[in-house]
C-alpha cells in the first residue's frame, strides 16, 4: 500500500469518455489500498485555444497577470469533471485548484516556480479517505495572484506534490507508453527505455523532448522522487526515471531529440569590447527570456558577431529589446531566423566515449544538412539546422547511433 501521485496529460482527459477511462484507473489504484493524489492537465488543445484568444483580444500583448488567470481555467474544467465523475461512481473525491491547496509560487507569470506546497492539508484530506484531484500547471503567488508554471507544467505540479507529501512514487500518464530513444511520433524505429537517469532525462527535456517538463525532472532528481512515464491507454509498465546506475553508464547514447520552438538571433558587427555581452543579455534575463546557445565569433578588426537562440514565443519581445540595445552597443544590424530547429544527441556514456560529435556531424553532412550552430555539455551535443530538415535529421541520427542507443 503506497502513497502515489498520478498525473494525467491533456490527451488522457480530452473528452468525457477518456475522463471515465482515467476515473476507472484511479479507482483501481485506490481500491488496491493506495492513497492517491491525482494531478490533471486541461483537455488537449484547450490551453492553446485560451492562449490564442488572449492574444487575439490584445494584439498579442495580454497582461501577464490576466493571461495566467485565463489559461489556468482549462485545468479547472477537468478537475471538477473528474471529481464529479468519481463522486457519481460512489467515491469520495474533491477537486482543488492551485490556490486552494496553496501551491505557492514566485510572481513570475507564465514561468512561475513553486516555492511551497501545503503538504499537511493534502495529507489530512487523504486521511479522510478522499481522492484528491488537483489542477496542474497553476499556483498562486504570495499576494494571491494566479500564476502558471510554463507550458507542459502539470508534470512539475505532480512531482512537486509528490516531493512535498513524500509520496512513494509519481506516475505521469500520457499518450505514449514511456520515454523512447526518440519521439515515437517522428520515427517508428524509436525504442522504449525501461529506465533512464535523471540527468539524461533532464538533458532530453531541456533539448525539447516534451514528454516530461524539464522542471519536473529537476525536482524529481532534487527530491529523489521515482518517476514513471506510462500510457493512460494500456497497462504497460512504462519507463522509470531514476538515479543513475552502473548499467546506464555503459550506454553511449540514450536518445535523440529535437526542439522546433527556438529561433536564431544574430547581432552582427558589434565592437569587441568588455561589457558588450553583459549589456546585450541583461535585458533578457530581467524579463526571464531564456537564451540557450550562445556563440561569439573571433574578433576581426575589433568587431565580432554574436549568435544565440531564444524561444520562438519571445521573438516579438526580443525584437523590441534589441531595437534599443543593439544601437546602444553599436551593432551594425540584427537578424532573427525562426526557421531553425535544434537536434541533440544525449547519453551518459559520452563522458567516457569519444567520437559521438564527429559521427553526428558526418551523418548530418551526408544528408546535405548544414550545421548552423553547435553546443555541447558533458552528456549532450546539439546542432542548430534548418527547420525543414528536423525529421530527416532525427531519423538518420537514430540510424547512425542504432548500435549504441538505448540498450
Ligand atoms: P501530455 O499532454 O500527456 O503531457 P505531451 O504531449 O506533453 O503529453 O508529451 C507526450 C509527447 O511527447 C508524445 O506524444 C511524444 O510525441 C513526445 N515525445 C517527444 N520526445 C519523446 C520521447 N523521447 N519519448 C516519448 N515521447 C516523446
Ligand atoms: N495545460 C497546460 C499546457 O497545455 C499544462 C500541461 O498540459 O501540462 O501547457
Ligand atoms: Mg506534457
């Protein structure tokens, strides 16, 4: 008998039939003698619909506070429906919003970070044999404003709750039955991993594998929460995200991933002087715009070019900021290219094996795919390429690393 947090994503609660299907799984878990806290996303497509409405209503300039208040409503619909379905089947269940169980976050709208969760309240409700149905993705800041955790953030709500109540494990149910060597919806030769380390999963999520929200993996690692990724449509055991063990070190590559949500920014012909990069990037950090890869060319005649990537959703804001800052730093011009994507090869074994980078570059070259930017970490190599080559790159890289990948 365990204390379990189960999170169901948007496709798992997309309509009433699916909500009933999930309700049955929750009941099975509860009737097996477990205490269950359920975290739900909005119905598939609903958050997009709400976001589009906010943008249409304001010419793409919604106030962050009201934007969060609007896009958080999708989850209110699913949690209340789920609780009433469970009630109608004769079970004690209660829906709760982020503000009601006091998931306290900082005030950074649209990308808030959880600071505190009222674990005692959740545990006392569980003590009354109630199934708790909690709205994912949302919290409340210290002044009572509704906040959201960033797109895909329900995974993070679930892991944060699991950590706060010291659950035995957290399960996230989605439309694929685990973490694969690459997105199974892009390449049918992708293989399911039985286990993956927190660090590798972190790199996969950071590199765009949306199967788990990056912050959820960070929290799972920090609080040592065993995290399962499973399908809500079958009983397959899924993938366990856990601490690294010796077997995992033997794998050179665990996955190939892609991110279509980045844009490339070039700030051309900037004076090569101390303080320029600081001036350029400070306005971004002040607005929580995440700059990913950064490349600075060698100086020629005292001038240099800076190239970096930003989330596509921030292009407008970055354009406006650079309009001012690029003049301040004396740049000749700014160029923004949204037609790019980033492909990455991730694996713990890269720490001790050489040759992954060269294999990646030659594989892309063989297909005539030009590499525009490269970045590396201890266990990841990423290349920026033209967006139209994304699927092709994923497939040929998966084939090229077939022997090393996901044993
Ligand atoms: P949910 O709405 O349940 O949170 P998401 O759409 O956020 O689901 O995440 C699941 C999707 O992640 C899958 O449908 C799949 O296309 C994608 N995905 C990307 N990379 C991977 C991977 N390596 N393994 C499994 N799924 C992946
Ligand atoms: N509903 C939110 C989104 O679509 C949160 C989530 O699904 O995890 O981003
Ligand atoms: Mg998701």
